C-alpha cells in the first residue's frame, strides 16, 4: 500500500480562537479509523500570518477517499471549515519513486 498525503494551503480568518477550533477538529478527525495524522504548518512571512498548510495522511488512497468526505459532516470539523477564508489548493499526493533504467 502507498501512503497518501492530502495537502491544503489555507488562508484562515483572523482570530485568536482559530487555533482552538483547529485543535478540536484535529482531535476529532484523527480519532477516525483510517486517519494517520494531521499536521499544521504556518507561513514564515510576517505579511501572511493567516496562511497555513494542513497536511493529512492516510494509509492508502482507498482509505483517503472513504474518510475524507466525513470531514465536512462532523461538527468539530465543520467549525474549522467555517474559519477558512480561502482554500488556495487541496490535493492528494503520494511518494514519488521514479523507476530508473540503467
């Protein structure tokens, strides 16, 4: 099985409570069977303090496709979605292992 990473680059609404909302959503979502992790990165650009990358991992593509739709259905994650100002990009990725021929 190939692990799947889902990456979202998000512009969040400005507010001190956003971190608490994200943490409640994280706790709820990673408790689901099939969600391996949820990591959050923040921009180092001081002019973009609300720019984040949220990274979800799943054991395989089938699991990712099965679990991801549940994100919009859960109350904790719905509260997180309400704090998003703009989704810049969201996409599934897998490890790049090129086959070399010699």
